[in-house]
């Protein structure tokens, strides 16, 4: 009698799957539990057999057998953690991607918002107690390396140290695309509102702006906004006070850009007629601004879901990298054919 027929006599067991796949029960357990120790081809074969037999592992049984619930730790470091998950749309998109990948797996998600003063000790404790591993949603390269040295089951969603596995986007090239578009529609005083100096994505976007401005022979006009709405508002107001001739702004995240648009219009200027604006992320904030925000679209949900599945398959490997595209989405704040505008002289 073949294995499929045997399994049909009752609920298939892990031994049925092992016998049909030609591997040990321990190997099936490693594949089902997304643990290290099985090659990609074996994982594929075991999963195919499990699907054919209709084998459904019990998450309760697995937890009882190991004494531990399988958990992914999502780690964010931020000096302003109060209300961060509700106040910043980026993290909601990360959570949506993670939860889509965890559905039906029996694996839990724990979220850790760490302030810089306690991040190192917390990182050590999380690494020592890891089951599935950690998803680094916003962690400095130094802290990411610290975790990696203690537990290899980790992957970063932001640029990080060379050894630490990561999913990345071309921040520098994306900013060049944004600035080039503003230049193409006739803007010649292109300012930038930057994110925190400790954030690796913000650092790359700052460098991308400087490279693009230098190549175009334009003056560098920048201020820091801290990746929050209030910071974007205050930075835009400061820039316009110091440089009233500004006719465009690249803003390193949509939430800051929303604040920047509010500050621009509060001065009596119009977006985009007087000041065109491009943000970064393509989050919910981008379509809630008035006018709707042109922005660089990040595939945040896909990246978070992919990172979760990679973690569940085991150690991603030293220096693992996967790259994702960033697309320019044009809306009314910086349309393809920019409205006629006049370069304003300094007041």
C-alpha cells in the first residue's frame, strides 16, 4: 500500500510524510518548523509530500514538545517611541506584510520598540532567547551586528552591516530619480528635508540628494525633519524663511512631506505652482495630503512578508541580500507637466 493510501486511513502523521519523502522524521520536523539543517531541495520535496498527504502539523503539539512558542521578534529602535506604531504609517505596512506571511503557521509576532539607551541590553536578551529569529525594522548597523554575532537568525529591512542579512532598495538611485524629475519640470532651487542621521535609509537618501544636486550644478538647500510630521513642517518653514526662492522640495518620507505641504501652504504659497514636492514611501500619508503627494514607492509589505518567510526557512546566510525596485509615482504635488511657475527672487 502506498503512503497516500495509508494516510487516507486516518490523519497522516509526521512518520507518513518522512517515509513518503524518503527522509527521517527529524528532517521532516526541521522542515515543518522552519529550522536549519535541511537543503532547499529536501525542503521542497518534504513540503510537496506533506501537501499531497494533507499533513497538518499541530502548533500546539510543537509548542508542547519544545516547551517554547515559535516567535518572530520585530525590533525597532527609535528615540521617540511614544505612539510610534500608530503615528507612522510605514510600520503599519511592515506589520501587514509580516502578518500575511505568518497566517496559518502557528508562529507568533512580538514587537519591541527600543530606545537607544536600552537597545544594546535588550538586543542581547532577545538574541539569547530567539526561536524563529528577528526582523530588524529600524536598527543601526552596529546593533544589527551585535544581534547577528549572538544569533544568526536575523534579517534587516534597512541597509545594514555587510555580514547581516538584509532586504534593501536603491535609496541613492531613487532620490536621483526624484530630483531629476523636479529638475526636468523646470525647478532649479530644489531643497531637501532629511531623516535622522542615525537611520541608515535616511543617510543614503541624504547622500543621494547631495550627489544629484552636485551633478546638476544646483545649490544644496537642506534641513532635518526627523521622519515625523512635525519635523517636516518645521523644516519646511525654516527652509522657506532662509531661502524664499525655493521652488521644489524632496522630502525623505511621506509623513514629513505631509507636514512640509502644510507649512508651505500656510505661508500663502501653492503646491505645486510655487513649490513642487516629492516624498518617499508611497504610504497612506501620500494620498491624504492636499494636493496628493508625488512619491517614491517602496514595496514595504512585500519586503516584510519575504523577510518573514526567509526567517522561517532558517539562517539566511552570511551577507545575504535581496534587492527591490523603487518607482516614482506622480500625483498633483509634482506632476509630469509641471504648472507654469515663476522663479521667485529673494525677499
